[in-house]
């Protein structure tokens, strides 16, 4: 029986990886501050300690500090301690074991020209601390011979970030989106978990992971709203106005360094430009994405009907 160590197994992505590994017959070590949904808990603070990975045949590193904090804030320092320094400690502890390191498409250079992003797309110019620290962390992982997984906008059951933030932006029955409708890749957490476990046998390097096809942004948003029973009309804010508002909001938020800005340049960039991941490198390894946003909507609506 294979033993898989999953860091951050109490979190959104890590819990799905751990549960899927157990369902497939693996022994699971849940490495992190809190116990995971299955297996044995190995306490670890990614921001300050070296984890104990004895007995693990494969390490899937999902632990990360996430968010969109004010530059120079304590939250940004925490991100670096966890996403960069914590990665160095994790790689030290792995000591030659295969490592799958969960990164993010946020590492890719922002702006236009992302209609078909391969893994060779420039990794630079990230617009927030999350993107910068994930880029620095994955550089360490790649140098150590790890497999690096780059999903985009992960969603699914238990999502504490993407969908809740979207729903919270509805005001007076209207949800404002920056710019015109665009095409976007999204990644179901089930697809990510499946890729993480498959990737233990892939050649070292970076791999994009996304749903089978990209989505039209506006229809994807409407799908999520309907699934959660939220009635809202979509409005379109001119891109220049959205960018100006984001810059102003970030400047004002420096007065409150412990709170995330309600609007940022990163958020505008991620929503206003076509961003489609090319997943052919992962497919060449035999991986195929199966879950879609329609599956998520169906499960969410069914759960709401039972409640």
C-alpha cells in the first residue's frame, strides 16, 4: 500500500487530495496545523518548521497562504514565510522523495496574450503577493526536481475563496464585472486532486491543469449564481474605470494593512482578460479532466434542495 503525505490536508484543495488518495486505497498522512479528513495527522506549521515525512512514498504539497493582501502588510510577510520559506523546508524534509507541488496560474505574466497559455509562458510581473510568492516557491520546487501543478481559479465543494467572494460582490441585485465578456479556464477541485495523484509518476516540470474546455466568463458567473439561488443581473464596468478604481482602492487599503482590499488590480486582470490554459502537456501523460462547472452546479443545486 502506497503512503501519500498531503500537506495542507485540512484546507480546500488538500482535503480533496487526501480524501481521493484514501478512496483509491492509499495510506494518507495529513501534514499541517489541523487534522485532515482522513488518515493520520502529522502536525506542521509551514511558516516555521520542517515537517516529518517519514514513511511517505509521495508528497503532495498543497499547504499555502492565500489571498490578495496589501503590499507590505503582515499578511504579505506571512505569505512569504509559508509559500517560499515553507517550500524550502518541505523540500529539505522530502529528501529525494517524489514531490508534487501545487502552484497556480497566477504565476504567469499578466496582461493580454493569454488566449492559449503553455507552460513556457513568461513567469514574471505578478500583480500581488500571492502570485509573487507562488512563483518563488515553485522555482525552488522545480530546481529540486518536483512536478509543479498550475491550476487556475479552483472551485468546488467546500470552496472558501472563489465562489464566496463572487457571491459577496452582488449588490442590490447587480454584479459588476470589469470589461467585456471573455474566455476563462477554471479548474474543478476534483480535476486538481486527480491530477495531483497522477502526477507522482510524471517527469519533473510544470503542468497546467484545467477543466476540459474554457468557459465564457459571463455564462460561468450566471451558472454559479443560479446554482446558489442568487438572482442578479450582470453589469459591465468599463475596463479603464475598473483599473482606476482598483488602484484607488489599493491605495486606501494601505491605511488598513490587516484587511484585504475589496478590489485589486489582480482581480481586474484575472476577470477582464481571456486566460485559457493549454493542458496538452498533462494530457500527454495520460491525464484527462472529467469534472465541469455544470457538474458543480448540479451538485450544489441538489444540496440546496435537500437543505
